[in-house]
C-alpha cells in the first residue's frame, strides 16, 4: 500500500505504526461544552484507531468575524489555529457559521500542508433549519465532518463513492447519506507519513 502523500509503503493499514506515530488533537474554538468535545473525541478515535486528545483552543473568534456576512471567515480562522508542542493532526471545532469568499458557507476546511483543519457545528443541527433537535443526528453529522476534514489532512481527496466519508457534501442530505467511515479504496491510503 502506497501512501498518497509520501509514497511510502506500509505492510499494515492503520496498524501499529499508525497507532504509534499519528496523534489527533481536537481543539474547541469558542464555547463548546466539554461533554460534546469528549463525545466527538471518542467517535473520532473509534474511526481512526489512534490516540486522540482534547487540548485547549482559543475562545476569541472576533478577528475572523465579517459583520456584512454575519459569518466567520473560515480560512482566516484556520490560519490562526496553530500546532502546539506534540500536535500532529489538529482539528479546531467551532460553533459559528463559517464561509469562504465564493461560497455561501462551508462545513469545514483543511490545510493539507500543516495538517490542521476546522469544522463548523453550526449548520449540523436540525434547529438551524427550524426543525426539532435531534442529538443523535447532530453527533453523527459532526463526526462525519471531522473525519472528512481529517481525511484531507492525511492526503485524501474527494471520493466518488457516496457512502464514503470522503464524498463531497454539497448539502446535509449528502452528509446524512454517507457513513462516518472510509471506503475500501480510501482507507488503505491513510498512512503515517511526515507532513513537510
Ligand atoms: Zn472535502
Ligand atoms: Zn472513499
């Protein structure tokens, strides 16, 4: 199996080498309750089978707020999220609506070079669309978005399989259709390799 990023060959998909070398760090950006962070950590760790931890992010997102759009600039927020000592892959989790200039909104964004990504929880709740809360659905969606952005940081692109977590979500219908896990084509491409 060749890593899509560094070309290395591994004898074992997501094997011991992966567990030892790659750590995932989740960081709350703004106010996210501890219980939610813990739940997301457990779910992400269950998909990747590698050490996953929660570390303090930052709470002041005001630098990235765009008052005209009443949204937060995703790329700027992503750029302000830095790795701290020992971080390998980092996902910032924000409960605000994110955008990039040419799109109405984004669910998340990843920087493949730095291995850092962010995800917005804002549009994943049924309440956002005027429906009754559905915690199970919200958690499933959040997990899929986090795993998807992490997949990008591991060098994966979008997948044409609409059940694969790396399938591009144009809407929540796409997110709900896909699973939280990688398809058989994508999973072998996730490899421990150094991010330059
Ligand atoms: Zn994507
Ligand atoms: Zn796939």
